[in-house]
C-alpha cells in the first residue's frame, strides 16, 4: 500500500513539474515579454543597434488582450507554422523552459538584416527582428503554451514551451 502511495506521489510530482515548465504567473511573464520588446524598441530609438539606423518615431508597445487571445488560439496547434490568414504580425518560438528569452533570440536577427525594403522574399528569420522594431506597431499580445507534442518541421519535440506573439498594426 505504501508503495502505491509513493508511486502516485512521484507521478503527481513529475506531472506538476512538466506543467510548471511552461506555466507560471502570467502577469509576470506578460510584463517581462512586453518589457523586453520595449527595451529593444528603445535601443532602436536611441540608435543603439549595431548596423541599423536610428528610428525616428516609434511608440512603445501596449499589451492587447485581443491579440493575446488570438495568440492563445493559434498556440493550441503546437506547430511551428505561421498563420498566413491574419493581418497582424506574428513571431513564433519554442524552447524547453518557460524562462527562455525568445524575444532576444528574435532581436539578434538584426545582425542579418540590411536596412531597406522588405519584400515577399525576405528571410522569415530576419522578419522576426523587424517585427519587434516595426515603427507602426503599437500593440502586442502573446501566449506561452506547454505542448506535450510539438511539431517543428519533421521533428516532434516533447514538452516544448511554445511562444506566439501577435503585433498590430503589422
């Protein structure tokens, strides 16, 4: 009988640990992800991004619940695929821990971006950076989901933390 309680307790602990990987206080996570976006936008305004011109006019982002809900719905797919049907901008990332700094990962693409027109042929990875510093964008909504089975190309990743961010206007 004691053995069955021990096994049950261990299973409960493992399940809780896996769920905790991506979950936590949403308000704190939201504050951090919004703050990180605005930190990089401030750098653009001050001309502190290597190889990029100084932004002339760029508002700080405000959190938008509607965008966050849309990101939440898309995150249910647990697939590294962009929603091509939306008018908003979108960034996606997955990691194994909820505290992974995905925004910095997107921002670091600035080193691959040559300032100029963005076309249909622009590299999707560079677009992750440009979306963060897009001057017209004023609203941000994101969602973080733990996916038991996450698909990225032909890979299946177990217990991935999937971040979806939506930006408006694009």
